[in-house]
């Protein structure tokens, strides 16, 4: 019985992570910025962030986010206004086999699902993600 509680405590649930992300989106209106901060803190070696604006400016929104998880690379690009383009690329040994455009919600959900799986195996990523969920 104690093992089930430990598993629940240690495993970061996808639904909790997704709810935290959606809640932040409602409060700030910038899902991409919050997602970038979350990923930068939890898996900095797996992401690349490009920002818009002058480098000394206080407001430099995320223009493009690239996330490499397992055999997938996800790319979210901010266009003008609130237009976003999301892609998933399947890679094997560094070679891109297939790239497809996918809806933003699906892209974010897949990133969070992969991140949840990673957090189950990686204590550092799990602690960083829990910090975002609890804030």
C-alpha cells in the first residue's frame, strides 16, 4: 500500500502539468513563454530558444522553441500576432525521417507527455517540474 502512495508522489502526472500550463496561459496569455521557462529549467540540454526583439530590451518574447525528446523534435514558431506554427520531426540517429505540421495544442500535449515520462526517470527534471506546478 505504501508503494502506491510513493508512486503517486514521485510520478509527475501529465494532467497536473498540463493544468498548470493552461492555468498560467489564462493568467498571462503567453503559453509559449511559460512553456519555454518550464523546459529551460527542467531540460536545458534538450531545448533551443530564439527570442525576438533587441537583445538589451526588457521585453524579448519567445519567437521559436525547439525541443528534442527521444526520437522527436518539436518546433513551435510564433508568427505575427497570435499565429503559431507547430511541427514534429521524427529523427533517427540525427537524421530527420519525417516532418509534419501539427496543431499547437497537440504539440504542447506531446511535449508535456514526453516530459512527464522523462521526469519519471530523471530526479532533476522531476524536481524542476514540481517547482513549476507548485508555484
